[in-house]
C-alpha cells in the first residue's frame, strides 16, 4: 500500500524543466498552500513510532523531544500530559488554562454536541463570529455561558493557571535543556502574552 501511495505522490522526471511561468502537470493548483503546512504541523504533533529501527536504539523515556501519538499540541506546549493527565481530564468537558475565564491560547473542548453547540446560546453569536474587531466575547460572553451551564450541571468545566506569573516581564524565564519552562523556581506550562492584546473600550480583565 505504501508503494502505491508513493507512486501517486511522485512524478516522472521531466525531460525539460517546466518554466516558473507555467504549471507543472503534477501540480494541483486547487489546493491552498496553507494545507501543506497544516498537514505538516498535524503530522509532527502526532508522529510517534516506537517500532522504528531508530527508536529501538533509543531509551524512549530518556528522550527530551518526545512525541505523544495524539493531537495534544505537545510540539508547541511540550509534554502537556504533565498538566492534563488522564485523571485530570476524566469527566471534563472544558478545560481553560486561566483561573477565571475562557483562555484563547489554551482551552480544550470535548467534541460532543452539548459542548459544540454552546455558542448558540447567545443571540449575538453570528455578529460575534463575523466581527472584524476584537470583541472580548470569549473572555466575557462565552465564559458566562460556560459558567452558567456548569452551574446547571449540564457540563463540567475547570479553570487552571499553569502560566508564568507575569504577563509583562519575561526577563526571569528560563528554558531548560529538557524542555521545561521555568518561572523562578516554578515550572510553567505556557507563557500568555495577554497584555499585548488590545480590547474594546469597557473590557477590563
């Protein structure tokens, strides 16, 4: 099967190189270039083959660049399973890594209808989704919806703050060789550059 896939992906060598002003026969101009990079990103986050000959020569637990075979963004945030363990995530519908509202840089949602349709609980969702300026809706309006549904027992959400203490001064941060992000003596999961975001008038966080 892999050989057939390779045949489909490869093109015969050209007798003469196609000029840059012309389209190669094997190129597909109907696929946006961004899909290539998105595909690579997803592949790099998911790729993990402990049965390869290279991995068999390594001590898997000693590797610092360790991939988990799931789409958990560990290629961006490191070994996130330290923070979001199976026990921690068990029964959760929404996990936001801010202590009191939905956090744009890190909020995980369970892919179920009751969570996927939460945004429909506001009449302004269409205007919000098409707004050209920041509205602060996720931090305010959507957070209110999530909190209310949590209080009703319809969903279960959890707020944490596994972030660096400061969102302005990052001079004391250290990245250790094993990939840990240290904020003084404490390890942080992520650094949130929230203060660089401009909110509409009246939005105070």
